């Protein structure tokens, strides 16, 4: 069974890492697939996101990283992927994820499995982490250490736009 955890991961958070680890525990191996979401403006480049994920998962067995810029179902079909795994933090996530899971299944037959986010990561999002880091707030513990370092560097190199 080939399994993918898809997302923008701009950047990867501790919540994402927990989902990758639990997905790998359940399915043996997972590929984290960094996809382009045209509705979201990126902070990190695709290469930077991949590099940050590779560093963050280096101690966790069974996790590979790949990228894709087209329809997710084209990747799954071309690579023999039969399942997607995503985290669900709340009913808001459910409303967002439900139509995506259904259209993906209609288009290709791929199924989506949802893991309930560990409560200690329930409020974490990449967007929130960027907002905190942009204004110099403390992101340690909510971002992997390498990502926290990278985001601090990103914002110390750029104007904050007061
Ligand atoms: O982390 P995100 O941005 O919420 O991830 C959303 C993602 C990657 C699952 C979604 O943007 C996606 O599948 N993008 C690929 C394009 C696609 O297949 N769109 C139609 C199906 S929803």
C-alpha cells in the first residue's frame, strides 16, 4: 500500500510531524508530498520546504519526501498511491477536507484517512506560526527546531511591514 501525506507545508509544523510519524506507524511507509496551492502565498520556496521536512524527519523511519505541482490525483495514479493521510484539528478542517477527499475519490478512487490531531498540537497551523514569527514571537515547541531557526532567519532578513 502506497500512502501520501499531502500539503503545502509552508512550513512544516510539529503538528504535521506528529501526523507523519503516526501515519508511518500505521502504514509502514509514507511519502510527504509538498504540493503547490495557488490559493496560498508561500513564504518558503518548494526546495526550502522539502529541505526543512527532510531535516525534521531524518530521525523518523519510513518517511520519504516528494513534490508535485499538478492535480494530486495525477500524482497518486501515476505512482500507485491508494491512500492519502491528513490530520484533522477541528470541524473547520473537516469542512475544508471533506469536499477535497470526495473529489479526489471521485476522480481517481484514492481514499483519504484522517488522523485526529493530538490535542497538544490542535491550535497549531503554518499560518499562525508565520504570524507569530513575523512579529518576533517565540515559535520554539510549535515548529521543529530547524524550522524555527529558518523562519527566524527569513524574517530577520526581511522587513516586517509594520
Ligand atoms: O496544506 P494545504 O494547502 O491545505 O494542502 C491542500 C492540498 C495540498 C491537499 C491541496 O491544495 C491539493 O490537493 N492541491 C493539489 C491540487 C489539487 O489536486 N486540487 C484539487 C483537489 S482538492
